[in-house]
C-alpha cells in the first residue's frame, strides 16, 4: 500500500465540523476497499460518554448493531440513544454500574450481544472481565487475557520488559513490605524517587518523594490509594527522571505474531500525572532515537505475544535516553492523534483483529503525514483541577476543521461520579506550526457555558514559549500555574 496518500477531503466525516482547505490530511484508509457490512455480531459497549459515541460511529459505518449500557446518572446522555439498543445497568456509582461485571454480562445476554468493547477505563484492562467474556462465548474486543494479566501489574511488566531487553527505569523490582523497607531501598537507589502503586494507572497512586521524611509521609497515603482504587496495596520505587518527557508508541499485533508500530505520541503536557494535551510526531525525538524507540516497543510487544491494539509508554530523559513505563492493553484516550496522521480507524482495527483477521499490511506499508494535536476539555477549575459538575448551557463547537470527540452536548449534565472530561478537540496540520495555530483558533472560538472548564489553561499552554518551541517537560503545567 506504500505511504499514505494525502488529499483535502474531510476524513471520518461526522467526526468533524467544517473543513479547512488549507490543511492536508492523510487519506482515510479503511481496512477494506469498500464499507460493506462486516460479518460481526451485535456489539455491547461497556462504557459511556465520548468513547461510547466514538465506537458507535465506527460500528454504524461497518453495519455492526450496537448496545449501549447506562447508569441512572447517564439516562439522558447523547450516547445512550445513539446505539441500536440500550440497557439500564444500575445507579450512578460506577461500582454498581460500569464496574459491575454481572450487570454488564446480563445486559449482553438479554440483548443477544455476542461481542463486548470495553472502551478505556472501567473494565478495559480487567483480565477477569476479559476471561468471563471469553468463557461465556463472547468476543472481547482487546488482547488475549494472558496479555492483560502480564501487563496489569507494573512490577511484573517491568520484569517482563527487562527480560526482553527493553530499557526500564532504575528502581526496585519487587514489592515493598513496609515503610522501613521503603526507606532502606530509597537510600540505596538515591533520591528523588517515584513511589507507585503496582496496579495503578491514570496517574493515581503516584507520588514524587525527595527525602526520607517525605517518603514516610507518602507511604501510607499511596498504599491506601492503591487499595481503594485498585484493590491491590502493592507499591514499588522508581528513580525520578530529571526533566522527563512522556512518549508512547501505538502498536498493533495479530494472532500470527506480526506486530507493527503506528508511530509515537508526545504526552508530556500533564496535570497530576494525567494527560491534558498530546501531539504527534513528538518534537523531542531525533531520527535515531525514534527508530530505537519503535524497535523497543515492537520487541516488548512481541515478547508477550501481544494481539490487538495497544500502547507502549516510555519516559524520555534530557539526554535522549528512554525507559519503559507501562503498557496499556486497550485503546487510549489520545488515539485520535494517531488516526489523524495515519488516516486509520483504530476502532475498526480493534474489531477486525478481535474477529480473527490478521494485520492487512506490513510495517513498510504504514505511513503518516503532517502533525496532529489533541486537547482535552475538562469540567474543572483550571487552577485547582477540582471537578466542576453541573448542567452544560450553550455549547459552541466552531467550524474550524477540527475534530470534536465530545461525550456531552447542550443540556447534558456532567456528573460528579465519573471522570470530568467533557470531550476532546483534535486538529491536523501540514506541520506543527499550522496544527498549533488551528488548535489555538478553535479553542478561542469554543464556548461551553454552565460549568467551569480548563479552556483558559489550554490556551495558556499554547501560548507558552517552551511549548511553542517543543522544549517542554512533564513539569510544564506545574510551572505555568506557579507563575
């Protein structure tokens, strides 16, 4: 297939509002020549909001019937009515609805769904859920259960990558039994350090410590978060990387053992270890480092027999050295960035791989064009990051050629029970300068009334000279708010 061609058509049609003729995007590359209906069974989406809407759009194009599930708090959310069938699965609390495996399995049985897409978050990386799906004859849209198990525990994942020859952050590779053990290990490794929950994710259960006193203070709170959020109190220590950047590589693998990369994403703009803005390609990588990064990601994925779509996450230091952080065995929130530069539909790729199809191309066939940026719009105070739930009033998504993946619309209520992300704005340009200019223009024209949002912070990031020059680190947002 060669490198992606480019054109000026509006890719993923309904994903975009408007068309900017000056922006050249990769041609849409569906995995089949025509959009004929797939021979794929009814699919239940075990998630909510924007990712549920995202999955529905691809399923409609492929002719796959969908079932949406919803909590009492989400009864009037846009995604609920966009599916072909819908099932109420419980009250607002996630543990009684979206994390309730029994209710989701019952919804699949009642509607006759034979496949489940977990989206991201909730049960997407829960190996028990994947196992239950497969044991009852359901297609789980994701990797094999043993792969999820291998990567779910960060300590185990570190050891597996180390065995595969993938660089890992220096630290202690075993569980820590007590705070005194932690202090002894910390003195041996050297401060500053990161104290992490082994079963953690999304920045939860992570804390930097610069001294023995800080470590003793942080130990119990990190342990408690690990138990409360993940049901696993195992914690470990990693060396703090100075001036870190967060880079991830999108990969895809099939059941024949073929693995390809779909380029990288820069995810260093974060608040509280959670991503706010992503871009591709990364402005931090040299050609040589990029090639080594891709090779390490593919080697690591192959070493665990990875199937389906996933992400290898790395941390990059100021000398250009990179180290494995974790693997996400699911679709990422920032997957549209990769879709924008490649023209590929990653949800379609997930579905086809789960149906037993093989990768339709080799590494040499995969190409990318231009530069893409994603900004996450949160319902939160832009300075404290405290959630700002409430009813959305007027919402204006301007016709600037941007892609809007939003879970909410005018009149929707942002619930305090779930992640406060309202939606994502994704843009593509011929180069980074053009992409940033389009993002700035789009955010300046956006309007989301009735709740507090982080739009002002996003614009402040875009105007920051370090970000504009591509010389930023994961400390960027902290430094901005300190000014």
